[in-house]
C-alpha cells in the first residue's frame, strides 16, 4: 500500500547532474558511478580542473602542502603520483586532475565548454530540469552543485577602465598563453593572496611595477622547494595515519587538535617567541594558526602573534615607510585569509617596484595611458586586476536555480545564504551543495572538505535509493538552527571584525554575513555523520510510490 505522503517520480535522463569538473565534480562523478548511479557533468571550461583550470596567473600555487592537497580515496593513486614541490604550482595540480580524469575514465561523462544556466525543480515530475548555454536540456533526479567557493571572479568596476589603451588581465580568468611583461610598466591592483603570488613574479620581468594597495594583508613565507624523494616516500608509507589525523583536525591538515590547548597569553614571551621563530623558519600559514588555537578568539593572543609578523615585515623591507604601509593595522591576524608567499616582502626592496597607498590617495580614474590617483598619474602599459571573487555564493547566484513553487535561490539568499550543514537549502529538494556556505570549506584544506561532502552525498543517495525515498529536503527549523549556530561560532571569534570576502565585504551591496563554518572539519564531520546515522535528522524525506 502506498504511503499517503508519496510523491510522483518521473523518469529522468540521469540520476544526477553535477555542475563543475574541479576536485569536487570529478570525485562526485567517480563516487556516483561506483555506486551504480548515472551522472553527467557540465563544465564551462574546455578542460577539467575547476579553480586550477581558470587561475593560471604567474606564481599561482596552492597554500596547502601537495601531499595533503590531493585525493585520499584511492591508495593506488596516492602511491603512484609523484609531487615535485612542497607547495604545488598550478600546472602540476592541473596535470594531477587530468591524470585523475584519465585514470578513472571520467571524461566520457563530462560535457566541456558547457555552462549550466538554468536548474529548475519540477514539482509535478520530481526531477531537476537543466539547461545550458549550448542549448542542452536534460532532467535529473538530483542536482549537485560543485561550482566552487572561489570561482566567480570579481570584475573591477573602475571609472575610465574602457579608456585604458594598455593590456588588462584578470587573475581569475588568466589567458592560457604565456604573458611576457618584459620591458613593460605594469600595475597590480590588489594585495590579497593572489596578488601576493603575482607581484614577485611580475617584478622580475617588468621594467617597472606599481602596486596599488588599499589594505595590507598578513603573509607568511612558504619556504617552498623541491619535495625530496625520501620525504615523499616517508609520507606515502604513513599516508593512512596522516589522512586520518587530517580528517579529525580543525583545518583538514595533519596537525592534531590538542586535548587541552594552552592559552597563548599564558605562554612565557621567550617560549612563544622561540615557537613562532621555528614556525616562521619552517613556513606555512595553517601551521601558524594551529600553533596558537586561541589566536582567533583572544585579542591579546592575536596581538602577540600579529606583532611578531609585523616585526618580520619591518626586518625584511628596507624602506621604513614602505614597511609601515605593508604592516596590517585594520584587522586582526587571520581574520582575512592568511597568505603564503615566496619573497613577497623582499620584492619591495627592488628598485623597479613602487607601492601606492590607495587609502591615502584613492583611485580617481583610469586614463588612456595609465592610472590616476587623487594626487598623481602613473603611466602603465599593462594592468593586472587581482580583485578577488564573489566568494561562496557568486557561482550559485549566476545560475537560475529554482526550487519548489518556483522559488529562486538568489532571492531566498538575498539577505545571506541559508543552508543546513552547507549541504542543502530548504525549499530545494534533491539539490546538494559541495562545500556550500556554512560548511568548513575555505577555512580548511579544500580537498579534505570536498571529500567529506562527496562521500556524505554519495552515501545519502545510496540510502534514499535503498529506502525508496523520492525527495530529500532540509527542514526550515533545522536550517534556521544551523544558520544560527554557524553565526554564533563566528561571532565568538575575531573573524567578523575584518572587511573580508568571508563576509562579502569586497562586493558592493552584498549582505554582510560570515559564511564559512568555524567549528573545525573534525567536529563538523562528526555532526554530519550523526545526522546520517539518525536517518538524516533535520531533513524531510518523502517516499516514492510503490509500483506493481
């Protein structure tokens, strides 16, 4: 006998449509195919790779160590792939993802150069109707958004940009050919994590480089270099244990959470200084954060570590006035993305590099031959916009996503995103978000967070099939509780104090909402596992009709 709650379930072209073919989309496709589901991936680029397909700017590199910024689902893949550097460059990461696509025969289910423009849930049929910019129309039982957190470049809106006669480049949509700046007067607008990678590279080529800075950012040295074979063999021998520590950690890296962490303010100054000196010499942004677990909670702890970093900047940059401009003073350390660099501060010791303070002398306009601030004209042959992304929600807002009764996702999120676990949103049945807003995502090793979400979604779909469930949807109450919980954790820290892309401050008119979940990947994983173990508590499950 049919359950009175049963809803229709029409035939669909695919069990799932996956939007995006980066780390998330590739693994989602692999897991669903392994579980016997049919799936189609749509990817806007002409190759796989997601973030690492689009971001090809000079110096593009990951800030997580290569041996950790990689899939853990296949021990064979872990053992066969050889990384060449401690922190991998964009071409190496892209080569890795292409290898994964070939090794697991994923390309046959991926449609490249195809951008999803419409995803509408059909209430009557119980399917998602998908449309693309190439005229594709298909239906799927489930829609999985693997669109990425930093995949909607923020296009600069500066007066006079159309008059500039020189070449312009957007770091998030860099040309696929090599760009040679030799002999050119180049400008870079921005000093965030991308610009900090770009600036040293361009300075080595350009006749002159002018950096236009509005906000100084904290950066720590990568200490990058070749990855010795012996070191890689040591990691591979203990990969299972290393991955398990990462899964339980705060940031998705192999730094275990201390059982009873010391308060930084209780550490004697000499001991703290020695610890920070060792970490500075070792390199790595995440390790610095993990070394002082209360750095984002306690203003005194934060100030002590921030002063240490400022002292390092002043010791590196020879011109005291330039050093002062490069020392962040507008936000606590770590409340904007803590950057990782290779000779960033040293670059300002070069004779061909000028730093312009846009807070003191804002941009007036671009001219035909350069950029004019309120006090000076800067002649330029080329201009690089390192202006960041419409983070966390921009890629989703670019798609016309409609759920039950035609509700638009972008309208429902007009005052900020509303999700349950960062995985789903009320009113949008059978729609899943990989590393969506209000999940750990960008505050962790993204690959570790992606794997956790992909595996949870795949297990969920398996459960729904086994229990003849037609629809799964976040409940309004569970979603409201999760949004409030995410905000409460954020507000207990120093994080909301910064005008960062974490809160959407870089996009005019965007609601100020802190979007990542700060409770840590390990505790978040436990919460997701508990939800699943309780029959997907917080979700409304609607059965399918029983057919003869």
